């Protein structure tokens, strides 16, 4: 798949200009960051659109301005939208539809994505991994380091995060792929908060955009729904579980969701370095899990406590 299909885009744009289309674009003047963000947005939206063409603004191109070197853009179809939280049943059916359609279709069968993508301006660690535990550990480390870069070192949080990384993540994610259980990577949007999911003002159809896609555990996409600030939560979870069920072990679902939500709490904390409430929220949520799982992952056959990421690191 080409990252910048200029010839096809030029021909298509010529045809569409004759029909007076309206487009929106996103511009970033920072050289390396801007280039990576625009490429990542295009590639992510291109794949997500392929599984959900009626609900994702069609990606058109990304590239560099001819008259403004080192300024990069992403171009897609324009949709006027209404700022309101979508109805749970309608919205969840779209998200679950993407998960179902893409399940097991990772291009190499692994977890990750082919190019860097960004949550806000924060790069994701999309390095391909053989296990979900390994991928999510890397993603959490990257997000924690971002939060630390804006808030500074919190010695208490350092200790809590280390326990989360070495004890909690193996305890909650390794059982998904051990003990006779398995999951398959599906396409995860990874930024499904209300600001990226709005009804089209003309058609009423829900439009989903600004994806930061990767191939991962489907339930990870529900992490942002937990936050009260987004007014989603339980009704959305129930609708999703009606369609997709719950990954085994069922009894770990709520704690897995809490773990997935912490990544977004760290993101928001890092984006607002002058506010402590999100920092304290992330710390509190981590501590809940660390206190609950002090022993980490215990092998079901031998009752042996394993070291983190024992046999699950990327080959």
C-alpha cells in the first residue's frame, strides 16, 4: 500500500474539483513530527475507512505544501457534524462491526501497526509484537514516559508504575493468550471519545474520525469509555458485550478495562501539565490494580509466579 499515491490522488482531485467538493485539512508545520503525524493519520484512516466506509470521512491524500516546505497536510472529505454524544446502540454497532470484520486480519498476524500514529501529538509505540501483553506493555511505557516528561518525576508513581508494568499487566493480559485461551488482533481505532464520533449534520449518520489505529485486543478500544468526563460508560459497555461478548477470563473484564483506561488518563494528564487532577486520577487507578494484584501472573498449572513478559517478548 503506497503511503502517498500522488498520481491517483491528482486524477481524482481533478474530477472532484469539477463537482465543487468541500474538503477539510489538518496542517502541521513541525518538520519530522508533522510528517509522521500526517502520514500516520492518512494510513490509519485509510485502513479504518476500508472497514467502515459509510461512517469515516474518506481519506484523500497527505503530503507537503509546495509553497511552504516542511509544512505537512492531511486531506479528507468534509462532513459538517453535530457535537453530541452518539446513541449507544447505533454507535457501538459501528465499532463492533469494524472489530468483527477485521478480526484476525492483521497483515502479519501480529499486534501493532505499520507506521507511527499519534494520540493528540503523542506518538504511539506501534512496534509489531507477537503477544498482546508485549505490545500493551510497550504502549504503556511510552505513554507513562510522555506523562513524566510534562509533569516531572513523581517518586511514588514511579514505584506504582513499575508494579503495574511487572505485575498487573502480566496478570491481566497474559491469561488472554495462555491456559488454552486465545485472542486475535483486530483493527482498533484507539481514540473513541465523543470528540471523534459525531452525527453528520445533514444525514444523521454517525461519523468516526481521527483514528490512531493499530491491530490489538478489541476490548482495548473501550478504554476511553470508562472515563466519566466522556459521559459514555455502562450503557456503551452493555451494548458492546451484547454483540461481541467478553474475552476469557470473563471475571477479569472490569480490571482489564480499568487497565486500558489508565493509558488515556496518562495521556490527558500529560496534555495538561499544570493540572494535578488527571495525574492523581491515573495514580489512583494504578494503585487500585497494584494493590489487588501484588503477586502478578501465577501459572495456572504450577501456581508458579512468572517474571514479566517471560516468553512473550517480540521475536
